[in-house]
């Protein structure tokens, strides 16, 4: 009987040690999904928004921003902890490989690019992050319109039915404007929450807005800070 208890104890201990080893290996390996927390180029912070990288066991890799996957290829890590990433749909990387350090779900890459020290800080995650460009998608109803501190909502939006629709294919549509509607294309800046818009037609006008989203509210501030628009998310187009 004592021998049976001893065998059970040894079995449980082995399973615990194997589990611990597996967790340590998982924490200290490059394999898995990572989000870029910070990028430093010299003294300049150049962190892309919602940038992620997926390293697979078969030495393939993919990367993207938010819900968009834009790069794919292979990776190689040598015995000196030097990482080389090759993108099948990108440009050749002529710089030296990154020297990497992986500890407890954190990873740091370092190398020199054109005389400047580059550091990339990454954190292991379970899900791909959503970007502000993902969160801004959908239909928004104009709630307030301020120019140089003066509320012009009643004159600019007299029927209180103006809407802004931002589609997944980077087309925007403004409905129920004083002069009908406006349609064009938009882009989200890759390093900050900035909405860039230009309308179709004979007289295209470019506009640039800093934006923030709080719950179901979208706030647009023009780059000269004179114009502020606040929208509320809705789910049906208005007449």
C-alpha cells in the first residue's frame, strides 16, 4: 500500500514539474502572438498603433495592425539570439538582424539602423488588439457642432439628422447635409488617432481630424482645433 502511495506521489510530482517546465518554455519562447508596446528610434518614440506579430512553430510569421493582416513570411532565430524576419510581400530588410531577449512574456529587440539605435518592446497576448481605426467603423449621428467656441448645431444641422458613415472599405458618407450628401475616402494614421478625409467630385477638399472614442461617442477635432464635432453611434440611417 505504501508503495502505491509513493508511486502516486511521484506521478503527481512529475506532472507538476512538466507543467512548470511547459509554462516556463512558453514564457521564454518567441512562438506565439505579440503586441508591439513601444518602438524607440534613437530618442524618438515611433510606436505604431495596435501592431501585432504572430510567430509560428513552422518558422512562418504574420503581422498587422488591428484587424488588418498586412505582412506574412518567415522568421529565423539563430543560437546567438539574432532574429531575422523575411516578408514575402514586403521589402528586403538590409539591416543587421535584431538581437532579442525574451523573459516572462516580454520581449525586446535591438539593432542599429542607419546609425541609430532601435529598440522594440513587445508583450505576449492572447488576442489581436483592436485599433482606433477598427473602433471608428460604423454609423454616427452628429450631436454637436462647434466652430471657434460657438455652437452652430442649429444652423448647420437644423433637422438634427446629419450622419457620418465610415465603411470597412475606407469610404465615408455624410448624409443630410445642408447641401445634400458628401462621399469620399478616408484613412487612419498609422501612429496616432487621426482621421484623414477627402471627398470625391470636381472640388476635393482634404480635412484632418484628431479623434477619440468614449463608449458610444465619437469626438472629432480639426487640426487647427477650431472645429469640434461630437457624434453618437446609431444603427439605422436617418431620413
